[in-house]
């Protein structure tokens, strides 16, 4: 008989399901799900409220921050990239530049999935990532992208707002281009896998991973791509090939009523607490050098949201619908937070009336709103360490 303890672990794993970004704090934290991207979701997992700023993450030039995740379904690891763009509400035209690649062992170097070390879903590895030292002040968008090793051929992407410096400097297209043009473009595949897919069982070896690389110990490297659409899909991260100018936030010295648009107020995020850190990584990232300024009066943030479609100006009397459109693959539900069984081998978590289908792990089944094990299995997986390319080695 399946023990009560294992049943609790199985339910916890199904609740956290796939992986999503914990730090830096992502856009639209309340609407972000852990499912992979579907065609049309690129970039940043498009949805209503996709660029709502939950918290502005302060990340100064030259500072190293620790990237962390929530979830347990790491699909045997795989390869990840950490990228930035100058656009604060990225679109398909945005150009993404990779500041670090992880080849194998991301988001964890295990043979299957994880048993979280706490109910919040922590347990995946964390990664120290350095912001380029010469990047000019301004607001950027950070992205984590993941090509999983085992299971369906999928592409994951979460985005977060970051602010570099205090905004007192003058950022230009030329100054941003000088720093970012030397970095590789983000790599995209499996979107969808019928057009261009990586090979199951391989830790994808990016053709241009850049100078900052971490390689998982014992990684099964491979760069095999399948599909007629690879020549186009793999270049999606290059956008229109224009880096652009980072947005400068309004500073306290700017006179009230200035013609410049007010940006989101600065919120300094403390160093990420806890987590399972990549070996050799500091558990206390450098604190921000920018002091928190106390404004004379509260300033309402202005969301820099790029509309999905233009609003028709000729019908002002037509009331706007408050009901978001139902995304593709959504199963309607009424009990938020409940497990929804979708067929015999898929499930979803009810989130604002929508359950997105996710594949069950091998040996699991969904019945009457509960995920249970159809066969007895172990929840313990071996953990391995990571090592960084170059002269240093993680131990």
C-alpha cells in the first residue's frame, strides 16, 4: 500500500508541478503558472497581466545575484540561459542578450524529478549570475529560459523587471549597444517541437553559449535538432536585431509635473534568503549600492504594458470586458487551488477558473481531484554538483 507520507509528498510535488522563477521576482507573480510556453506565448509566457510589476528588482552593474526557482518537476535537468533586453514590455521584436548559460544540471542535476525540501517547493539548484559591469543605468527585463532533458520537448521562459543603478546616468542606444552587442542572442527551440525540437535525453549544448558558462557535472551534452523550422525558430531571441535604449526611471530630483513619464518607483529587494545554492556560490549576494530614496509623496507606478492588440478608438461607449480570454489548452474550473483531473494522464491546478493541462509523472494517476501513485515508486533522487567552465571547479 502506498504510505501516507509518500502520498503527501506526491501531492506536494503535483502542487508545485513544473518550475518557475522565484528570484528575481517575476512579472505578474499572481498570474504566472509553471507550465511550458505554447506557440504564441513567446516571449515571457504571454497572458493577461503579463508585465504587471510585482516588485522592481534592484540589480546594479557588476553585482552578482543568486537565481532561484520553485517547483519539483525538473525533468532530469537540462540547459538554461539567463538573458536581458532593454525593453520593459518585451515583444517578438525584442532582442535578448545572454549574460550566462548553464549547460546541463539546470535547474537541478538529478536523474528524474525532485522531492522539495520544504512545502514552499524549494529544492532546485540556485545559480550565481553577474550583471555586466559596463551596462548603463536603466530598467531592463531579465529572462530565464530552459530546455528540459527528459520528457516532452518543451521550452520554458519566465521574465522579471530589473533596475540597474539609480537612473542618474544618461543611457543611450550607443552605450547599451557597446556592452550588449558582444553577447550572444538567446536560443529558442521546442516552440513547438513539431517545428524544431531538441533530442530527448541530451543536455543541450548551445551553439553560442557566450563566455560565462556553467557545465553540470556528468552532463550528457548534445546539440541535435530535428525539424524543418529550426533555421527560423532558433533565431527568435534575436528579435529585430536592435538593442534599443534602457528606460530611465524618474528620480527624486526631477521636478514634479515634468513632461517625462514616471516609471515604477524603486523598491530595493533584499538578498534572496535560503535555497539550495550551486556549490561555490555565495549565499549572500552583494547588497545594492543604491540608497532607497524617500519620496515626498507617494507616486503611483505607471505600468509599461505593451497592449496585445490595438484598442478601437471609434467605440468609446462600449464597456471593456473584465473577463480575460480563455487561453489555449485551458480546462474550465470553478474551485481555485483545486487539482483538476484532465483525462487519465494529465492534471491541472485551478487558477482563476482555468486549469492548464500538465503531464503526470510516470507511475502517477489523477482520480476524483487527487493525484495518487498507481505504482509504488521512490521519491529519492541522487544529487550531483555543478562545476564552472574555466580554472575553478565546484566541489
